C-alpha cells in the first residue's frame, strides 16, 4: 500500500506541475457554469427543483468531458515512461506492475474527483443561489460525482492499456482519441440510426438496453438519469433509460473500471523494457 | 562463501541473433567485476537478464539465491542504467523520496543520499534543469538506498568528470568492503584496471576471457616493444646488429619480442655499450590486451 501511495504522490506532483490539475478543474468549472447559465430557462413548470435539472444537464456534459479528461491524463502513463527511458529502472524496484498502475490511477482519480467536485459544485452553487428548493437535489449531485469518478476510472484504465499497447506516446494519443470518438460519439450515433431504421421493433426493445449497458458512457448516463427520475427531462438516447432497471446500470458502472484495470495490467505485463 | 550471482550456460536469442552464448560466471560478496565488450557484445543484455527485465532462453541464473526479477531478488539488487533518466518535472529530492519509499526505506534520507554524491546543493531543483553528469549522480544516489547485496551498473561513469569518477569508485570500494557484489560495464579500460577485482570480456555474446588484469596479460602473451636510440654516428652499427628491427628516422630502431625473450634481448642491447643512448620498454597496453581477446572471427 505504501508503494501505491508513493507512486500516487509522485504522479500527482507531476500532473500538478504539468498543469493537469488546473486544466481539468478549469475545464469542468467553465463548462458547468455555461450549463448552469444556459439551463436556467426550463424551470418552474417541470415540477423538479433547479439543481436536479442542472444535474441532468451536467450528466450530458460529463459523458463527453470525463472520458476525454481521463484519456488525456492516461495515454502517456506507460508509453511516456518507455520514451523517457525511466521504465527499466522503475521495474527493477521491488514494486509490482499492478502497484505502479494503481498508484497512477489513484493520483489521476484524485485529480478527476477534484475537477468534477469543483465543477459540479460551482453549478450547484448557482442553482441553490437562485432557487432555495434546489437543496433537494444534493442527492442527485452526490450520485453524479461518484459515478463520474467511476466513469473516469474506466477510461483511465483503458487509457493505460492503450498506452502499454502503443509503447509510444504519439501512437497512444491517436488510439486514445479514436477510442473517445468511437465510445462516446459514434456508438450513440450508430444506436440512434439503428433505432430509426428499426421503428420500435425487436432491436429497440431487446438489444438496445444491452447495447447501452455494454458501453460505460451510456451506462453512466442511463444510471444518473433513471436514478434522478429525470428521464423525461432528457432527450435522445437518455429516453431509453426508463426501460433499464437501476441495478443493471449501477452494476455496469462498477464492472467497467475493474475490467479496464485488468486489461491495463494484462497489457502492461507484456511490455518488455 | 555463497556467490551473490551465479550464471551458468546462459543463452539468449533475439530472433535469429544469438545475443549470449552459453555464458557462465559467479560473483562472490564483496567482489567487483568489470564487464568489457564492444557495443552489441551482449553486456546490456546480460545485465537486463540478471535484473529480471528480460527473459532468457536456456541456462540458469541465480541472484541472491533466488530467480532474477523475483520480489526477493529485486529487494536486494540495485541498478544504474546507462544514461539514467528521470521525470524532468520532479526535483532530485522528490525523485529519491519516491525511490526510498518503493524500497520501504525512510524518505527523509533523500537529502543525505544526494549529499553523498555531491548533489546536496541541487536537491530542490527540478531534474529537468540538471546536466547529464548530475542526472548520472541521481542514478548513483538511488543505487545506495538500503544495503543492496548486488549492484548492477551499466556504464556508470559515462558523463562524469575525472574527479567525480574517482569519488564514484571510492563509493564502490566502501560498498564492496561491506559485502556488496558489484557488476559494472565500462569502455574505459584504464579506470577499471585499478578499481575492480576481475575483468570479464564479452565478444559476440561469448565470454572470451575472465580473470585479473595480470592473468589476462599473461594469457594474451602479447609481444613487448622496445624503442632503442643510437648514439650519434652509431645508427648503422645498431641497424646491423638488429636487422629484424624497424628503422626510424633519427637513429631510432623499434624491436618486438615475446615476453620470454625480453631479458635476452635487453642483454643484447646492453652489450652495445656506448652505441646506445636511450631505451624504452613498452609493455602491451590495456587496449592491446582487450582487442586481443575481443577481436571477432575473421578480424
């Protein structure tokens, strides 16, 4: 455990010096503020408090931003060590490769947790300031924060795996961007296209819930929207959230980080310095 | 005494290239061995196998009684890679604190370790601002953590100035006196001559010679060169006495003979009396001995 903490301390320091902490936090706060300002119109008639509406908007934002931040922080994790030539020496120390990965994960998760807490927190402050009823939405906000951290862990782990597979930072960066495009953007577009052609048939009722749970980003969105019973307030694929039991999307949220770390550990084990 | 490092019939192939061919060696506690060889002779490959960084094809390797790269072996082995590299965003002190924590030692020793390698003044500066020699010293400092039983040093003195090199070998002497076995590679023959107990020469993946410098000198049996200068007016007489010698310009004659004929030849030169005004005996240099053993087939 001490070795994991020591690695995490160094990684956090490096990320701080490389401005990752301020970039991640600044980005989340900025986008959250824009959403809070833009989302101030549709209140009153919906029958829910202001913060719950903000959380629904923040969910859509987090689906894009959290995986992006996680991949940006993680693509260099193994490939960067290989390129700098620091890996051979590190691997002669009495520390396992899994401990190294967990140390990096801990540091990156701390940064991500800080960024989303400050970002969402800012939006929540704006909501509470304009609508005192909004304090009822704190449960939804807390759920959004920890599920964002889990979503981040999934993409951090996948980023480490890509970093170990590519072995060069430039290659790893390309793979990370490709993964983000496919998992967060193209996957949903493809599902929407299938729903349209299917016209409410077997795909929409049978395969769609499975497809949504199979993608960590969609599982995150479905979980937060159905937990907040804000399905009605969300359009698009989020509308399908009602068809999926809460425990299933929660299970998907917890399963993916473990799978991603296992994948990263397997990929890292194959790296010969 | 149980050897700290035992390698027997070690063979390593990279695709079609045989990087190491049936190499065997043992290293006892407190002994310092220097590994010499051309680039590509297999020095770094052998070190990486000893450290457990890369697998090997056949043979046996035992490090401190266990398999190379096992947690027990890694806890007792310290390594200095060629061109030691560290994250440029960390300071020397932070980097060493990290390494200390990974070895389960108290991170507070960082400053003291840096002071031992002469980096106390730069401990709080980022490694990105360090020179190559300073980075090499950070590398040295991390090998001093704990009490390693085996030190593996890949070209440890590259980038160090002569004074730092001497300090470095003094550090090694201290560690060896405490029982640490040291395996180091080097290109600089003159410096390993005085500061190591044994020299190992690798060539094309084979261990072609092993022993003290005196052993190797005797085994190579390289000819001794003589440079004889004639007194004015005696050049012709000198040349006539030694027709086998090579004539230099200004009355200088160069002669070569086997080690066993050295004294008889000296007697013949002395017999010339006043005809000779100067004489130099040139033993085979370290470079000559090294290239004698490490020359590859057909060269």
